[in-house]
C-alpha cells in the first residue's frame, strides 16, 4: 500500500498480437513478446473512483467487474465495462487494504489482504509499522468474512499479491528487504502456510507492486511499478516482466508506461476474453491524494517462432554384397540402392 490516501486506479486494455512457438493462436509471455510491447493510453473516465492498490475481479456469470480499492475508506465498485464505475451497495470488507482475490470454486472466493499490526513497529526501514497478511472468504464477492490470522506475519512494504497457479500451488509476491530491497516470493500448497523462496526478483531493488498472471500456455506475465525517487525527479513507472515458471523473471529494461510528469503505480493485471487489462493508480508528480484513473491499450510483441528442424534422410547404400544405411548420401565406394 502506498498511503491510505485518495488515489485512483486506472485501466489498461491490453490486446495481444503474438505468435507462439507451438501454436500461432497461443497467448504467451516471453522475452520477445515483452520486448516489443507497446502501450497506447486512452482518455480518463469521469467516474474514476479514488483509491490505490486496486484489485479487479470479473465475474463471468453476471458479466460484472468488481473493483476493490485502498483509500481512507476502502470500497467496492462495480462496472459492466471495467471503465465506468459505481459504488456497490450492501457490502462488507475486512479491516485491511491491498486486496487480491482467488477463486476457490463455484461461489467460493478468497480475499487476501494486508493489515497493520497495531502498536508493532516495522521490521524493515521501508515500513514504519509492521504489516501482515490475512484472508477473508465470500460467496458473492461483496460480503467478506475475515478468517483467523495472520497467515504471514510480515509482508514488509509495498503491495502484496497472491497468485493461484493452474497446478493448484500458490505464490505470494511482496516487497521487503533481505539482502536488498525488492520483490520477494513465498510458496504454499494450500494458500495458508507459506515458505519463503530465497532471492529478489530480477535482482532489482526498484521494482514494487507485483501483479502477475498465468497465461494460457503456462507462461507468466507480470506488470509492476517502480519506487520512484522525488529527490532525483524520478516518478513511478509501469514495468513488464515475463517468466516460464513464475519464480525466475525476465525484466524489460525500458519502462512499459512512463507519462511525463505523472506517476503510475499499483497495477492489477487480468486476462479477459483474449485481452489483457491493467488497472492502476495515476497521479501528477507523486501526490497520491490527487490520483485519477487512466486507461489504455497494450499490444505485446510477436513471439519468436522456432524454425522447423531439418529432417535427416537416411539412404541405403551397397558395396559388393554388403548394404548399409547412411545419412544424406552414399560415401565413396558405395552405390545407392
């Protein structure tokens, strides 16, 4: 969480134009597809809700987008297009912020969130108060019941995010400081008991606010932000990464989106109907209290296509009464049969 101030999330529609090594219609995340990714911002909508750290969930049955924001007052919004929002009615959120939703089954959802531990000082210099990870459950995406916790005692600083992979395993991405500041990972079989994985994603201390998803072909795509540094006139920028296993990530060295004079932060990335979409905060300078929603389109580059392997043809050759097979052509002294 950046600050419990009014900030707005934004939506980036990401269309995919790529060719997979295996199938021309397969969506994939790779070094080549993120290297050539291009972003085209769209005009801001007037209904922009305030809040940082947006989480968006699209409910297929009702064709409704649910937006969960972090602000002085956390709220839930709904939309039919992911751009024009109105506050939901009759909802209940737990005492927390920095949401991420995992679907557990039919009408069964889990909401992971961070919460400040009252009276406990932060254990890392990037957070004044200790922040832990909790979860809540719901059957309707509106009314959430907090469960016993915390399930992770300390998630450092920044915005944590839980990803449930297709194989049923869970990964928690979060920012803290170990050997260095950066995005760290923990793994879990049940999404409750977690084990830290050593290392910092891409060995990059400036990456924050991870938003990863699994692609249809089993590769992984992430949009993240940067810390920014007002003293050096560096604002927050969106970044893009790819991975084959969701653990080891390739980071494109150039920013995905860095509008002059504005910070972009706290992305939420989703794949919907063959298109990727990102919701994120957008503010002039680094004043999060004045953030507004932005949206735009991103096209991933074309994946490298492997050349088909050349087939080596064997030929049968004879030398007197003896026959033998060779690759390509018969050697000297043999004749082709």
